C-alpha cells in the first residue's frame, strides 16, 4: 500500500527491537519492516488520542468539582472521620 506521500525514514533500533521486527516479518505476520513500524505508529497514535481524551475528561471533572460548591478543608474532614471512628479521644 505504497503512496506518493510516503517518504523513507532512517531510524535506529536496539538489537532486541530489530530482532522482534525481523521475527514479525519472517513469521508472515507482516509483509515488511515498514508495515511493522506503521502498525506500531498507529497504536501509538491511538494511545495518544486516548490520553488526550482522558486529560480532557479529568479537566472537565475538575472544573465540575470546583463549580459544585465551596471547597472542603481536608484536615477538617479527616478530623471528623477520626472523631466518628475513635470518638473524642482521637488526637
């Protein structure tokens, strides 16, 4: 599936990476080294897209949390929990 927009690129791989790449091609799982690299890049792109979506979701949850009311002092909350669990003897 060669396209006019594809360009050659020289990359450096560790011996382990090269062995895995060669094994994938020799086994017939991939037709060429380039196909292995393109598949790896597709997976990386998908992971990056998921990471961006997760960051967006976390930012939205953070903003919703801020907008939901007054901030709560963590020390006060933990003191209340300690008091409920251990009674007024807790320090």
